[in-house]
C-alpha cells in the first residue's frame, strides 16, 4: 500500500512539473507570436510585463522627482553651402573643350525664303567631367 502511495505521489509531481512546463512553453509561444506578428513599436504595455521585474528603469525609479529637468533653449540654425559652388571651385582651373552641335547642311536653310539660318545663341545642355589618365578637362 505504501508503495502505491509513493508511486501516486511521484506521478502527481510529474503531472505538476509537466503542467508548469506546458504553461511556460505557451507563454513563450504567445510572446514570440507577438514579437513576430504584432505591430512593431518600441512602446511596450505595462500589462505585458506585470509579473516581471523592471530591468531597465532603475535610473527612473531612483531619480529624485523634486529635481527639475534642464530647460532647453532654441539655437539658431545654420545655412548650408551650395554644393554647386564647391564643384565650381574644384573645376575652375581645368581646361574646357566645347563641343558645338550644328544642324545638317540641308536643315540650315529656311523652308520659306530659302536663306541660310543664323545662330541666335548657345545653350549648354550638359556638362560632364572627362577623365583621361593624368588629365582632366571639362567638356561642354
């Protein structure tokens, strides 16, 4: 009889251990599901950590509430320099080669009066830096 009572007690302890293990695993599973599938935010609710000790709020708990925090004052900002001026400063001493694009000989005559067209002005379409080993120059 005593042998049966010891066996029953052993089985009851095993059942309690397994129930605790199941409870821990379900809590871990729910926490992992929340981390993976819940909305991501750095804010955590207090309900989530009610039974746990606060690890990272030590300074806040020990801080003196009577001490006021320093007042922040607004500081006037600065203006950024134009990046183009820096580029112009770097490229000012380089030689420049201008490439002029003209019309084909047939298109240089007016369709109505058949006189040769005059150049009215130049337009810089793009400016690129041409790199020739040991040489730099600007192509317009």
